[in-house]
C-alpha cells in the first residue's frame, strides 16, 4: 500500500496497533488520512459488508445538506464534534460556498484527525474563522469553555452543534458505562436559544432482515477494536433531542432529509430503499 497522508504527519503517540473509528471512516469515504492497520480493517469490513461505504457516503452528504439548510436559516456558527478527518467535503467548506461569514470549530479526540484538519485550515488560510480543538465530548463543560476561549464562536449566540455518526461509538465513562446520552443532555443545556442540534446515528431498526444480521456482525468487528459501536433503536436516538423542536420532516433516513439541498456535483448513492442507508438522522431547534 502507498503511504497515506496520515503516515506523512503522524503525531507522536498515535496508536498504530489498533484501527481507529475516525480513520477507518475516512477510509470508507475514500480518504487517505488513515494507517495500514485502519485500511486492513476497512478492507475486511467492506469485503464482508459492502453496504458500509454507501451508508458512510450518504451520511456525509446529509452533513452537506444540513449545513446548506442551516445557513439559509441564518446560522453562522458551527460546532462539529467528532468531526473526524476532512474527507469528501467538510463543514466549513460547504458553509463557505454559500456565505462568507460562517465560523466553524472542529472537535475530535483522535490526534490524526486533529492534525489533518489543522493542516487543511492552514493551507486554506481560513484560521481566522475556523479552528480545530483536540478535546472530548465526554467532558462537555470543559469542551464548551475551550470553544468559548477559541474566540471563533460566540457561545451567547445561536450555534449548530453537529454530532454526525458519533454517538453510535461507545463513549465510556469512569465505570465503563456509555455516557453519550448525559453528555448530549448537558450540551442541550449549554446551547443558547435558537441553536440547532444535528444528530446521525446507526440503527438496525426497520432495516431489512439481511441488513440487520450484517449490522450485528459488523458491530462485532468493532467490539474487537478500541472503539466499539452501539446501534440504538429510533426512539433512543430521538431522545437525544430532549425537548428541542424537530425540524421537518423529523427524524428519518439520511437520504430522505431535505434532498432538495443536495449539491449539484454530489455523487449519486444508490439504495434499494432508504432504510438500506442504516443511519437515522434529525435536526432540532432549541426554542
């Protein structure tokens, strides 16, 4: 295999022995910010479960559409938590196509994702409006303070908080329990009125039986990695929004959310039916 961009600027202390969910996801999207261990894992996964690549790409296209939609609603501040690496179009790039005053903070706890994102922003010379934080969503108050201290986001004004394909990665707390739900609840409290919460999450609810079996087996592959996954049912995913007001059409499969916001040059992702995308998505506004 040829050397990837990840190998070119590997931060000190990066785990090269185990696949990482952010880097493997980059591989699914066709990126190069990954290591050999991630590519071996990704190739095995795609060989056995080819649905994963189109599902990942449909999830990324949802991100593009939601950024366009929110820009049209007047949102100019984006906080992308668990942003991964900037493959197949990142949040600030989509926003900057529409408006010239959008600010974006990327947050990730994976050093390669952080390093790659910082290099991208420096190359684009947009670090006055966008930045990258190496932080953890399991510490919402500390993270919120870092966001405020960055000077990029005014935390007193409406923001869009993006949790794209993040919460189905287990967020272990001090005792090993998943604390993703309580972290999101705290973020809902911290966000100012008029803000939007955006979530996508893998689910085996209402998917074809064959796909349900594949997702169970696919999840077991991640159980052996440093980042296990959990497929929640629809009602649990929707509970992340709390008392926020869901934007029409409510929670749905990623390809069905505001398809009119699809970019002119977006790739076409073919599914036999929308539930083959296996990712449940929604956007809600804080009243």
